[in-house]
């Protein structure tokens, strides 16, 4: 859930960037290095604790919460490998 929360935070900022046209859509991800760094950190922790998740889609639920979650680790890895200009 920590990784999912970090992704949600950066996603909200990227969507605002796209909606407000603060940068070209493909560059919005790179405008938030602190948030992206947090996602990278949580991604590494998740894979360290669960190496079998590498390049898999993980599906989970939280007890007492009707929402289900899924996360494609291969897609996230590719996104996190995006090189941003400084």
C-alpha cells in the first residue's frame, strides 16, 4: 500500500500538470523529482521484500475496504527508468 500511495501522489501531480498544460504531457512526470524518488524508494522496498513480484501484476485487497488494487511492476519499472532532463 505504501508504494500504491506514493504512485497516487505523483499521479495526481502529473494529471494536474497535464490538465493545466504546465509542460508537454510526456514531460510532466519529470517535473516532480521528489515524488518520483519516493515511488522509486517504495518500489525497491516492495521488490526487496517480495522479489517474486518482479515484472508481475500484483492484485490485492485490504480487509474492511471494498476496493481492490492491482499494480503492474513491469510497467512501473519502465516508467521509473524514464530519463529526465535536468
